[in-house]
């Protein structure tokens, strides 16, 4: 990270220790994913603008089955179940349902790989290495941090940070292309639960418009 000489030595040692710590921290994501076949977790989500002003707050549930399947259900604090937003990856298609707009979109999952940071937890090792740059960050707030940057300029987020406490993923910070920051705080996580296959099937609700054509 005379008195000045001691300080420089301390900084030099801190830099050496920091470089090793960053390498170890970068492995925190891989260590977390090792042996992870499925995940069910609750989360709270807070969205702030570039000035730190809160724009939105809510909660939801995330269910993952590796590789390439997840279901994300989010309800804003001001809404109810009928205003929930649902994101489903079924292995071929990525579906997004906005019940307030009565609209759903679908696109091939392979083309949307870096569209959402959830794929950091659901994708294969090869997909992650191909789509993202992954590096360690110095510890802060009692957590180990991994910073992830999409390689594609068309990704919908510019940077994500994942905070780990031991073997548990506690926090994810996501900077989007609009200058907003999404903070996800995870709780009641269950590692490798048994899941029903229908969890990752998307059914278009009656009266909802669909934009896009799903792959069969």
C-alpha cells in the first residue's frame, strides 16, 4: 500500500501482497462455481443513478441450473406480483416479461450471452472466459471482490463486481451503459437444490404481446 523510507517499504510490500491477493481473489468466482450445479437465492435490488440517488428498490428470487438455465423474478417495492419482471433462460432462448407493459421479448440465448450478469453464475467456464475479462480487486467491506468486464461493446452492462464472504456470494454491483448502478444483495441461498424442469419453461401469459421468434 528516516519515516518516509519505512513508508515506501511498507507500500512496496503492500503492493507485492496486493498483486498476489488479486490473483487469489480472481479465483474466488471460479471457486464458487466449482461444484455448483444449481442455486436458489433471494435478493434485494437497489438502482441508483450516477449521483447516487436511489431510483428503484425491490426484491426477488433467482434460480439457476448450470449450464445455461436460470429464472429471475423481480418485483419493485411499489408493485405487486402482477407487476413482476421475469427473465428466463431455457438453454436456447432468453425470455423477458414485463407485466406492467404486457409485453415479452425473446432472443436466442447465445446472442444474449453478455446481456445480463446472471450468466456469470449460469454460464460454462468456456463461455465466461470468452465473453468476459475477470480480475481480482482488493478486499473491502469485509468481502473479497471480483470485477468482471464484458469483452463485447454491445453488452448491456459495462462492469460488474461480485463480493464474496468465504464460500458465499453476498453482493453484486452492476454498472449499466446509462450510468446507473444496480446493487444486488443475496440471502437465504441454497446451493445445489433439486429443481423441477418446468422452472425454466416460459409460458406466454394471455394478453401479452411477444416480440421476437423463439428457437425451437
